C-alpha cells in the first residue's frame, strides 16, 4: 500500500468500517431510502427518525467497501440533532468537498477525513453514496438512488 492509500484509509475510516456506528435497521423510521453504487457494488439503506424538522436519529444497514461503510457511519453520527436544513447544507458541502475544484468548505473534522478520497475519482461515489441516499430519504424520493 503506498503512502497516499495509507492516508486514504486513515484510522477513522478503518475504525468506522470495523465498528460502524448506528448500524441497524429502524423499524419505526419516519423516512428511509436505498442507495446503490454499481461501480463498486456498495449498497446502503439509510433510516431517519424525525422530530419536527430535526433528525432525532439516523441509522443505516448495508454492505460494500470500507469507504462507503465508514462514510455512512460518520454521516449518521454527524446528523443526530441536526435540522433538515442543516443536513441539506452538510450534504452540499460534503459533495463540494469531494467534487469541486475549489473545495474550501467548512466541514466537521471527522467528515473532513474523507476529503482524501478526492484523489481517487473512482472512490468518490463510494463516499457520497450515503449522502445521496440521505437526500432521497429526506425529500421523500424513496426510489432506490443510484450513483450512475
Ligand atoms: Zn465502494
């Protein structure tokens, strides 16, 4: 494994892949959506419990590469207690961080570890899958979203 890849799989990513947080189905979810990244084979279902316009709880189940699972785990942690508007902003900033030329967006430190994925364009969709799935769940588009 070269230096860059070692950076990519930083400790936080390895930890979240091995011990994913909020990794469970939610029977009484107020919203959920399925996501699929055919390029890599990553699959996720994101569940949300809402309290008025805030996210009371977020969980996910899925399988796939370390990046996709760690990203979903980090996302569910970051979402707890956020308003839907704040979650939408976070989704946009996360997407910008990984796709835009100038990616100087403010990002919680833990989510910022995934910025390393930007150097590997094929893996960007692994990292953003959870967020696209979240977006679908929040905005009632319950069809399966695909990164392709
Ligand atoms: Zn993947």
